[in-house]
C-alpha cells in the first residue's frame, strides 16, 4: 500500500479524539518510518508518550528531535528541547550537561553555570568525584576568570587525594587575587596551599609577595631565603633577586645569581637579569664580574646578540674599563660580524691608549 501521510495523520487524530493514545502513537510512528526527520511528528510522539506517562520513551523522541535541530544549526530550538527534557527527567544528567554545553556555545554563561554546578554537586553526593572534577573543568574552560570555581575545584582535588593539583589550583587563584589587589584572600589561599605542601615553591613565593604588599619586605626576603632550592632558577629565585635589587642589596643579588649559574651553566638568565639592573645603578665591578662569568655560556647558548647588547651598554657606561670592549670584540669575531667588529676594535685601541698600554693598542 502506498504511503499516504494525510490519511495516517487523520487516523491518529481520530484515535486521539477517542482517547486511544497508544493507537495514535502507533499511527504517527508509521509517518516516522517513511520520514524519520519529520520534526513535528517527533515532537508529537514525544508529547503523547508524556501524556501516557511513559517519560522514558518520550525522552528518546525528544533527543532525536534535538539532534535534528543541532544538525541543522538551530541551537536555540535544541536548547528549548533539552530544557523540556531536563524538566521531564531532572535526574537524567546527560541531557542537562548537553544543555549546559549549548548555553556555553551561545555564550549564555549565566544559564550554563548553575547547571554545571548542580550536576557537579550531584556527582559529589553520589561519590563520582572524577565526573564532578570533569564538569568543573568544563565550566572553567568556558569561564576561566571565575575564581570561585577555581577554588571549588581545588577543594575537590583535595577530596579525591590529588594534592599536587589542589596546591597548583590554590596558588593560581591566589596569584589572580593578588593581581586584583585582594591581598588578604591571596594570603589565605597561600596558607591553605602550604598546609597541604609546606615546601611548595609557588605557594611560598605567593606568600612572600603578599608580605611585600603589606610592606613586610624583610619578612618576605627571610621567607624566600629559607627555601632549599632558591638557587634552582625558579620563580622564587627571580622574585628574590627582584627584592634584593629593590632594597639595594646588590651583593646578595649577585651571590644568588652566581649560585644559580654555578648549579647549571645553561641557567644564566638570573645573572644576566642582575647585570642588566646593575648597569643602571653604575655598579661597574659587579657588572663586569657577572658578564665575564656568563659570556661563554651565552655564546654557547646562541644568545650572542643579547650578550653583545649588554657588553655595548657596559662599554658605554664604563668608559675606563677595557674588558667589555674586549669581550664585545670577541663576540663579533666569533660570529664573523665584519660590520661591527672594526668599530669595536678601534674603540678598544683608543681605550688602551688612554690607559698607556701602547703595545696592546698597536696590537689591537
């Protein structure tokens, strides 16, 4: 028998008028067998299953309808269907998660946020901690600036025994709090992180930064100097050097930079940082000492240009010292820089003349 949609719909309506919902569903299902993407029929069958009290069957048809809308690019219509599903079956988590995801796609975070939080809470109550973590991560992907969610995620990490992740999350939020001038909250988070891991470099550095914000520079320096790995070239190293230079403790900055370099010759960044800062304050001996120590490592590391810039600045700043010019000439020679080398050699010769070292001047 040929497919006649109008006749089938008429039979379905007749069954409905007689109160025979099951028969009406059977009729409408015939339409779907021929037109599986008929959106009106999918909605109708879903509604009829709801009237019949068969929510589970209704969800199947509503899900099919929502997927059709999504495939056609009608996100708003799909959201409406998933809202309908969420209302019918609030215990079903997957449709609600899809609804939240669609809200994120639409940029409506005010609607997505409570759904994600509610679902995460449900997973927690059910002991499904990993799923709760996954949902909070998804929310943070959509809303990375939400510090409250980051703190909640850190707490959840502690619940499931992921101490490292918890501390990292607490420190990350603490840094953001400090950037927002909320020193009190930042310090609370730093202390909380240190309760979990008393030796965590990031947490200790965060606490030191909070101390500085409260004008406790001396306490901050003492805290940083208590770190066993202060000479490892990490963020604590950089901050300690920054504080030393701020407070005029150039000798301590140089000593720490030399310790970092002595521990790993590839880690010359701290020494370069200190040398660059001391150039401005005119600390001749310290600058020459540091640049002399790290110049070979910088050349081996392919960092000749930055070295040349520092040596050029030192040569101009400290006209009475020939070492920066000698090292600069060496850099240009080893990099075959025939454009800049003659000028440096000429200046070096003049420097030797001014010092009365005529033989070296002629040699140059």
